[in-house]
């Protein structure tokens, strides 16, 4: 959720805009629960999509381990000869 709030997506779809539209639709049709539930589900789906994209990007951009380190990166304090 923090990633969405801190990114440029927040300028397009913010929680206040989403909930404001849900309340607007609820006031028109005299049903506040259904639009708010739909907004909550939409926000959860958006959060899950962004979270999975960030996890994928993190794995894709992770550097490969060093050749002589047996799968572990050496500590910066250790001297590798």
C-alpha cells in the first residue's frame, strides 16, 4: 500500500478519489454499501497487481552471485583473495 501511495499511481487513483466516487454513486442510488465494497475490492486488486509487479522487477533486476562465492556474496569487511 505504501508503494502505491508513494508512487505516481497515487496522482491518478487516490483513495480519496476512489471513496469519493463510491459515496457519490451510493448517494445517487441510495445504496452506500455496494459501491464502497466495490471500491475496496478495486483498491485491493490494484495493490496486489502493483505488489506482484514490484516483486517480479526485484527478482529480475537482482544481480547474479559472484563466481567464486559459492552462491553467497562476500561480506564487505572480508578480504577475498
